[in-house]
C-alpha cells in the first residue's frame, strides 16, 4: 500500500484520475449488474406468479367442468336406476302371476266348483294371458337387464311356454283316448310337468329374484 501511494505521488494527477475511474467503474458495473439481476428476479417472479395463477384458474375451470359432467352423470344414472326399478317391479308382478296361473293350470287334480269344462278353459285362458303379458312387457324392456340376466329370463319364458304347450297336448291325448287305452305314460308326463312347475322352476325364479335384488341394492 505504501509503494502504491509513493507511485501515485510521483505519477501525477492523470494516473490518479485513471485509477479512481477504474475503482469507481468497477463499483458502478457491480452496482448495475446487481440491479439488473434484481430486476430479472422480480420479472421472473411476476411471470411465475402469473403462471401459477393461470394454472390455478385452469384447475378451477377443469374441476368445474368435471363437477358439471359428474352431476349430469349422476342425474342420468339416478333416472336410469329409477326406471329400471319400475321395470323390475312390474315384471316381477307379471312373473308371479305367470307362476301362479301355470301352477294352477298344470295341477293334476282340480276341485270342480260348478262347471268342470268351463273352469278348465278359464285356467287355460288365464295362463295364456299371463304368458302374453309377461313377454309383451319383458321384450321391450329387455335392454334394462344384463345379457346374463336377460338369458335367464328368456329361458324362463321358454320353459313356461314349452311346459304349458306340452301339458295341453298331453291332456288332449288323455281326453281323446279310446276306451280301454293305457293312460299310464300320459300320467307320467303330466306328473313330470306338474313337478317341474311346482319345484324346479321355482329355483329359477329364486335365482332371478336374487338378480333383481342385486340391481336394486336390496340385501
């Protein structure tokens, strides 16, 4: 430091001015550099805040859109569930009437109240009406059921139709049997149909009932 002062003493004012300029110039450059960095930091911070604000707004808009779509879905699903519940209720009533009428129709013995032939025709008319009403209601509403459940309902309808037709056919053979003919085979067939309607088909109905309960959320 002493040598530097001695050098300045003999170098004259010009050297002092240059040296002073260098010192202050360096300080000035440092100052402007630091100020520029601060400005850039502030500018970057502002851009970051704007970007964060934009993201937050986009998230809010997206969440709002999701809420609208979810609400719409819930409304549609609720309406669909209510419609399915109505279909199941009505179809179940028709199924019970079909089973009741078919059971009455295929019994091997009936109590005659007034007119045996008339009462037999009434049973036949009742079961035919029940089958028709069940199918007429089920087929247009088949879309409400899964393929698996629809297949079960299809099979049930076919079983009723086939057993009813077979029973009518065997009863016709029995009535038209010639005197002295054996009715043993016919009685066996009639008994098989009666037992199927009374026992076996009930298991199919119970399986479908469980499917209905699952759809409705009923334990």
